[in-house]
């Protein structure tokens, strides 16, 4: 008997549309109270194609919800001191509610120094140690955009999380590590038993097969295959990669860290790539910026 696909999509595009409609109302309220809409700036250093695409999507999303946005393009050759100087002036600018510095940065710039230089109250990426510390302690602050977007997606589709085994693959500061913390918190979505797997994990398939909720942020195209996934699992794919595909007019197609075609039929829910986590990440950034504009 052939396998019948019964999975449902964690549709980040649809979920984002609903949340962004509320954000747009919030922007109108801010404008009427403060005389100007929420204002986000995005700093892009150099010419990395993927980073340019991401930053442009963030700026476009701002326009769509009625925010003001500023794209600050800086040359690849900028010194660390010059960049820190720009950050100091953005920290002090009362017309700017929040800003982000798109990562990765050129190798001659220390990302840690840059992250630390951004004032915590303008850190709408949620990368500053103060905001990370607040997240760990369950205090109010800015949550990192991708994990916050995933949490929102799970909430939107009312995915049961309490008592479930959540396996996160990847321990980056931006996604894997904060994701593991959010899923273990004593609230909904959360209350999971969390395993954080990474490059030194032994026998990864033996761990992922136990996951009720599998969150994949390893950065390797189509890494997770059907044999690694428990039947009925909820799978969230954070990866996004361009793969050469001569059958496409563009010459490429987008894939995630999960081999969607073979994994999806085993899932109860799965976030597709594109259209899953990506739009939710930008929506979280907008939510953080709205919060900053309202006074944090
Ligand atoms: N690079 C990849 N993801 C992100 C993100 O969420 N924010 C920033 N600033 N850089 C990134």
C-alpha cells in the first residue's frame, strides 16, 4: 500500500500575514502618539549576495507595515573602529527605535565587539548579552528573531509542546542555542525536554528519531532524511540554500536543511522552505521594532 501524505504545513507566510496586519495597526498608533512611525535601520557591510537579499527583504517588510526604514550600506573595507563609530551614533539617534547589523561581517571585524556595542534597548535582533540573559531568565527583553518566529509559528498552529522531546540540531548563537532555551521554558510554547545536538554529537540519527519536535538549523542542504525522523513528528526547517537546477528558469531552486519530499509524508506538521521560518524571522524583527518604538 502506498504511503498517504497526511502532513500539514506550518505556513510561515500565512501566519506572518496575520501578525503583520496587527503590526501595521500598531504602527498607526505609534505614529499618532509620537508623530512618526516606528523606525528600523539595517546595516549591511560589503557585498555578500545572500546578506543583501535578506536585508532588502527586511527593509521591504518595514515599508509594507508602515514603518520607516533606513538601509546603511558600508564598504567591505570599513575598519572595525569606523563601524563602531557608526553604531555609537545610531545608539544616540532619538529618531531611530532599533537597528541591526547583518551578519556575517568581513573577517577583519570582530562580531562579538560589534554585538556588544549595540545598545541593548535598540538591539531588535536580540543578540546582545543583556537580551540573551533576559531570555534565559524569562525576563522581558528582545528575543532573537528566528527562534522567536519559530515559537510564534508553533503557537499560531497550536502545536502541543508540553512534555514533548524537542531535538534542536545546531548550536549557533543566533538560532540553535536560544531555540533550545525557549523550548525548555516553563510556558507555552515550551515545557519540552530538549536535546541540543551539534557537530560533535555521536550517532545523530539515533537522537533525531526520538524527536516529537525536530528543529533543524545545521546549515547543510537536505541534511535530514526520512530515516532520521519519527513518524508523526513536527519538523521545523531553518535552513535555506540555493541549489543549481537547470530545469528552473532561474537556474536554481531553494532547499532547506531537510529533504522535504521524503520527510514531509512522515510528519504531522512541517515548515516548508521557502515560506516557513523565513517570513516569521522578519515578522519577529518587526515585532521587536514595534516594541522598541513603544518604549521597550
Ligand atoms: N544573519 C543571519 N541571520 C541573521 C539575523 O537574524 N540577524 C542578523 N543581523 N544577521 C543575520
